C-alpha cells in the first residue's frame, strides 16, 4: 500500500482506527467513495451526515457485514488488517458495536442479556450464573450504574437499557487482551440516544466519557448536532458517500458543520407565498388539535382541499407517528380531529371509522402493514372495494377485469393479477397499494415514507401519480417522510417536528431540502 | 393492451399441476391397490357406502376446525365440544326424557356458548388461541365425565332415523348433512366478500386492521361458528352412536386436523379449503378402511392419521418453497430488465439526471 514510513509509524502509535480510501458500490450506485477517517486512542469521534450519506454503510464495513470495493485500506489499533473483515469477528480486533435497537432481548433478565455473547458462543453446557451476575454487578459498580441484575430488561428504564448495552459492548473490548495491553479498542455507538429522554442523555454522556478515559475510542454516530458538539472531541462528516469534512469539535462552529453536512452555505431564500395564499383563503377541511401519541406531544395543524402537506423531522421526532395517529391506529392516542365538519375524539377513533370517513393510509412497511404478502395481487388491490360487488356472490371475472385495468393504469409489472403480492418489487408493491386506496376516491390520503426503498424510476412514477390524483380528485394528501428532497418536490407546505412538537412551517417556495435539513438540526440545537 | 396481457398470461407448470392433484392421485392409487388386493371386500358397494356414510362426524368436525383456521386461529377444543354436546344431548333426551327438538336446540346453544367463551378470551385478552382452546378442551373433557362416566343409551329413534338409518341413495343421511355444510362453507369462503375478509384477517391481521376490517369481531365470530358446527357434529354423533359416550368423541381431533392440513395441499395449494378438506377426509378413510380390512389392528389408524398430518404439512411447505423460488427468480429477471430499460432511457435523454 502506498504509504510512507512516517505515516505508517504515526498510524501504529497514534491511532485506533485509520480508514484510507474505502469505497463501496451497490450495483450501479456508489454508496461510499474514497472515505478517509482517523480516530485517536481515547478520542470520542462524531460521525455526522444526512440520511443516506453512507454512515451506516461505513459502519457495516467495519462490522464485516459489507465487503468494500478493492483499493481501500484499514488499520485497527495501529495494525493493518486485510479487507474485507470476516463477518461477526469484530471483537477479535477489539471493536464493539451498539446499534440503535441496542440488541437486547426484552423478555430476558439483565444477567441473561449480559451473558448473551457467552450463551451464543460457548460450548459449555453449564453456565455459572452466579459468576455472570457477580461479573455484571462488578462492572456496574465500577461505572456507578445501578441496574437490578435479576430484573427483566422490559422492566428497566430506557436509560438503563442503553447503559447495559454499552457496558456489555465495553466488556467485549476488555476481554480482548491484546487490545487492552495497548490501551486501545473501538466502541461504535450508532445513534444510541434516539429513544432516550433528553434529560437523561447527560448521564449517558458521562458514562461514555469515562469509557474514553480508559483509552477506548468511541465512534459516536448521531443525527443530533447538539449532542455531537457537547460530547465529541473530533468529528467527520460524510456527504453523498464522500468526505464532507472533519476537524476538532472545539474549534469548529455549528454553522461550519452544517455547511459541511449540506455541502454549501445556507443562502437567504426567496420566499414565494403564492401557493400558500391560495390555500389560506380557503377554509381548511382538516383540523387537528392537541393530538397526542407515544411521541407526538400536542400537535395542532390543518390542511386544505387539494393540498399536499408534508410532515417531517429527524427520525424519532414524532413525524412518523402522525399517519397512524390520524388513522386511529395508535393505542392510547388523544386529541381532536375535525375532518369535513365532523369532529372526532381521537381516543375513540379506529381504522374502521377512518375508512368510513374516507381516509386512506399507505404505511411505510408495505409488505407487512400495507398488503398481505401471501395473497394475490388481485386480492390485495380489491381488498377495499369488495363492497361494490355483489357481496353474496362475488363476480370473480369482474374483479379480475377491474384488477387488470388497475394494473395497466398504474403500470404494475409484472401484469399478473394472480401473482403473490410479496413477490413484487418495492415500487410495484407501492403502486398496488396506491391503486387499492385511490380507486375508492378517498378525501384524505395519508402516506408514510411513500418511496422508501424504491428506485428512482418508480419514484418519479409515484410522484406523478400523486400529483395527478390530487389534480383530478381534489383530495388532501398528507405525506410523512424523512426524504427532504421528496418533500421539496411534491409538497405545498411542510411541518417540521422536533421532539414530538411542530416547531416550524415552510410554505411554497420556502420548501427546499437544505432549508428543511437546517431547521431539523437547528431547532434541535435551540431546544 | 390485450396483447400484453396475453403475453403475461399465467404459465402453468407441470409441478404445479402435480402438486394441486397430488392427494387425489395418491388417493386413486391407494384405492386401486386395495381394490386389486381385496376385490371381494374392499371394492364393493357395501363397503363404499359404509366408508362414505361413516365419516360425516369427522367431516363436520374438520369444518369446525377450518373456519377459525382460515382466520388464522387454531381451535383445539372442537372434539371436546362435540363430546360435551353429545353427552348432554344424550343425558337430556335419554335419561331425563326431554323432547328431541328441545335437546337439539340446547345442544347447539351450548356449542355457541363454548365458541363465544373461546372467542372472548382470545380476542379480549389477546391470548394465543392454541393455549386457550387447549385449556377449554381439557376443561370440557372434565365436565363430560362429571355428567356421566359411562355410555348413555336410548336416545329417540327419530334422531337415529334421520342421522343414520333412513338411507338416501343407499347412503346414510349424515353424509349429505356434511356435504351440505361443506358446500355452504365453500360458498362463503370462496364466493362472498365476507369470506374474503376472513381470509385477509388470517393472512395479515395488521393489514386487515389498517384496511378498516374489525379484526377482533371476525375472529370472535369464527370461534362462535366453530362452536356451532362442533355442536352440530356432536348431535350427529349422538344419532350415530344412538346415545352418549364420554370419551370416544375426543379422538376426532387428530384426524380432523390432519384432514384440514391435507386439504390445504390440494385443489388450491396453500389455502385451507372446504372441499379440499372433504377430499382429505375420504383419502384418510380409504387408507384406514383398507388397512383395517387387511386385518391390521385399530392402532394402525393413529399411525396413519399422525403420519398423514406430518407428511401433509411437510409437503405443503416444500411445494410452497419451490414455487416461491421460481417466482422470485422470475420477478428478479423482470426487474433487471426494467432497470436496463430505465438506464437506456436515461442514457438517451440526458436532460434527466442519471443519479440521485
């Protein structure tokens, strides 16, 4: 590998992780190109970037899940390793990962979770549970954490769960003697704070700092710029699969980092309120007040006929809950919705009533919530419309004809009404679901991540479909999405959620990808 | 448009056809083998009508399992329900002398109540129906013994007449009751919107809920219908026995489940189906009847039923996998083709940005 002796000496002595020129291509799509990254021993290093910038691809290369393109090089704890890394053997290199879902089994006790790796790997028939428990308690005491080892994970707090997962990962590093002799090791925290209450984040940060003091480096992946500013020593930004910039957190300003994330300076935007004025003159058809769910805290908004209203935010901010709340599919929701003059108490609303009120919901999870994967396309596409046919003697010929019509109108490929729904590609599955609901002429169409996992050709087709439907049928569309570019393309107005509340509203030409990104991050900072 | 559709017309594969009719083919083979081996005992009208007429209770019992099964729920309590109704009807009619129509009404009512209990517990407390109905099964078996520990004889002749004695076309009437019930269920599940809704609930309850279907109510309803059909089976059983038996009816649970699963592998593979179930029942009957005529003891029945259940389930899964693989392959090819077309289109029209 073409590096100088001097560089090599530096890597050996001064780094825990050194990534040089790593790329990854999926099909024709380049997810990472020539990424460089350096983490020093004992450093807390922030990894930043927007959705789809390549953060998770990079992490998956480190964990051996993805095979990078040839040409890159990787040093762990100062030693060069051959790429690709064998999957699942990262602990051998002194690395450990904590993912967003923490990797805990809720129905097992803290002790059992603590010994999870041992249970998975050991050949011993008998486990010494007292020793495992003592071991866990010793570590908990060392880091000043109090968790009851006999309690089920489901019953401990979210904070304790995060700490349990982190300490367990740290223990995996500690067990690696070679790494510990060098006082190195790398702990990767992949958005561990998303599900944590804000007030408790500080406790977690203290723990992370203590771990770093021992010499273990921490890679801290986060959406939240504020957290990165507070916790990290240095940072690296990825943008569109490339290095967006890096530096020392103490020196860089927030604006500089945002600029690195976006790739350009934020200019003053020219605001064109023409569209907004058109809608503001009308009476809204939908009014929502004091809407509360599991994440959403008292949302209030309205929508007009023929309007495409975008709802967005960072993941976990509550925007993703809105579709299910409006459709009455979230237990324990409260609030009031007034739609077309009908007032509804949301605590007693249900999907059944929503369908009667001519609402339609297309969930993000198409194959498990949108359609029945093991039923045929016809059965899925006509699910909602059976009542238009003789209910006591279904005319299958007519159903099939109608379904063929829809298949051809919505350009669904393959055009086979008997194919199982689960066999369709993402884009075609989405078209089936759109056809299923739109043929019923709903008055309010609710979309959740309508083009997630769909290739760009089908994506454009779906945008066109939505546009056409709104124009022809004059329905209201609510689009809850984390794809800011998409919102820019299709929405008349966008509401931005931060921590369960609506904090800003963009109208007409104000809606740009950059502007939304900035508001999502900045408002989180201000909070 | 029509050309394109014709091109997309579904391709039939030999393996698919084989799978569809496998049970029927094996049935014919078994039938032929027994006929050749025992032309004087097996292949006689006498034996055939016995086979047809003797299985009505099993068919009806399998139908009782089928209904909640399509909605995605196991009902293990049908045979116990049947036995309970059998003993109560016999006790009321034979021992206590209540008029037959009243006892039949009470019997059906009991079945409905048992179904309501199962349905209520399952949907209200969201408990695994397998466990709940296992519980009610054992509970009912206990109650049965509380009512009577010995066989009861002497139910009204009318019941025996209309169930077993007064042959139609030489076959006992109970066969036709089972056939009519089967036709009604086939109609509801295959021809009505209501039946489709039940199927959707069984395949993906979450989708059903988000499509505005009242999932708990449908599941509850299916348990109630299952209870009613079980009670009907119990009444037919009373007529067949001419009385009540506190233990014999319980043994129907295994062959009935075997028939339902075996039935899901023929006619419409992968789907529980009323007529498929009836075919499976007579397939199983042919096997056990032939083996019994060969002089094999009655325990051979259990071996046959148990074996058939396990093999049927394996068979349906294997067939399903191979079909899935084929379809996935086809879908992948089509997707690759579509991608290729898109890329060509993009290359032609350079005004569209080529990448995200």
